[in-house]
C-alpha cells in the first residue's frame, strides 16, 4: 500500500464557523467598517488559537475565510502569521467570499476591494488567494469582463508574492464550458480550486471530471445527513474522479453539516479522504 501524504490534508475556517462563533462584516463598499456579527455565540476558539488546534488534529494546512479575520491591522497579521508558523502549519489560501467582477456598475470597485485582500494574503505569507470569478450568468460578455478583471488581480497577486485562484462557484462558472473558456483564455495566469459540492444534478460527476485537469487545490466537501451520517458514496465518487484525473494537490476538508461538533464532521471527512492521499 502506498504511503499516505498527510501533508495534502487541509481545513478551512468555513468548516469551523461554529467553533469561531462570529463573523466580521467586510464587504465592498463598506468603507473599512468591520462589524462583529455573533452568528454562533462567543465561539470556543479564536483564529489565533486555530493553527495549534488543527495541528493537534493531524492537519497541517489551513485556509482562512475572509470574514473570520477579527482585524487586518499589521500587528494582528504579524501575530497570526507567527501563530501559523509556530504551529508548523502552512497557510494555503485566504478565501475572499464576496465581490463580483462581472457587476455592470461595481466590478472595478469590487476588484479594488479584492486587491486589499490580496495584500493581506501576502502579508500573512499565504500561498494563494481565492476570489469569485463573477456572479453574472454565463455568456461571452460576462466571461470577457471577468478575464479582464482577473488579469489585473493576478498582476497584483504576483506583486505580493501570492498565486491568484478562482473556483467553480456562482452563476458565471456554473458549467464546464464556462470554466474551460475562462481558464484557457487566462493561460495559467490564474489557478483553479475545484469544489465537489458546488455542482449538482445528473451530470455532476462528468462535469467535475472535465475540469479536474485545471485544479491546483480542492475543496473536499461531503454532504451530511443528521447524526453525522456522510453521503460517503457521493464523496468517494468525487475523490475517485480526482484520482483518475491525476489531481495531486491539497484536499481542504469542508464541513457544513448538521450538529454543533464540527471537529467530529471534519474527522469523518478526514478518514474518507485518507485512502486517496
């Protein structure tokens, strides 16, 4: 049996939103306002404590969702970078969860806002920063607009020592044709994160198989029923298509199932992913 490369295991703060408890509102047009939104009470851990906590669970790579930053001040970012380093954890990506590069009015504003997060990712020493390619319905004009804005962002990311990526998410990248058109035209300037859970329907597996060749990273998102029962058949089919497609990047465990014990859900996903490392 081949040795499992556990360094390919990652987790996102999105999977631990109950443990973190709060979000910090940060959206394009907010003029720097960062209001604390207590979605799940005070939480049981902080972002600064999280690197050590995930390392103790055998996961040494982290993705941070942008609403989970309590501060973007340089002193805080330096403290967080030190906590990540001291835990022996790698920061795979900062996940920018808002903005629309295809908005007919605000695309440039949203891209400028994203540039701020690119800079934040660079200050933290992140390898990547993932953005939304666009929320408009897929057509050639929307793709053209997205390509232009993504090229500007990619230049910004290179200046900050970060790799820009996007994902099969929202209406613009809701089908294989759109993903292929966008990424082929960008000619490697922008990387790709594949998410198992963003596409559904009878052609899901064929659709994912047709774009796995672009993927540098993967959001390994398993569906769960109550009582922490995973849809293991669906999850294994997705993992198998990634193996057949030659994917060798990190699998970020994404848990968004029922129940308050997110660590339990993450542990279940971890065991399902291990045979594919």
